[in-house]
């Protein structure tokens, strides 16, 4: 079974690169461009890994706390 990953990077080029790297490693990847999109994904399905780029959102700490509450088994 493949691992599931969510990526939140606002820069499309970097988002595509990370997605490709994780896909080549065998992961099923959902790429998001903002925090709201990631929260919708994480609360609706289980993901083993969530990659968040610094500067993607104004309050990264608050976002990470929200993701941890919504999906405690997700690695950030």
C-alpha cells in the first residue's frame, strides 16, 4: 500500500517538484496551494505526511496545531 502525502506550498514550481519527488518515492500526493485547502483535505481523509512550506500562511503555528487536532496521526 502506498503512503499518502499532502503538500502545501504556494509556489507552483516548488509544489510540482515536491509532488514529483514524493510520487517517485511511491506516495499518493495531494498538492494544495493554501492552508484552507489543506485543512479540507486533512479533515476528510487520512494522510501519513503533510509538508507545509514556511511562509505559506500568516500563522503557521496555529495552522499546525489545527492539523494536529484534526488528524493526530499525520506527520508534519
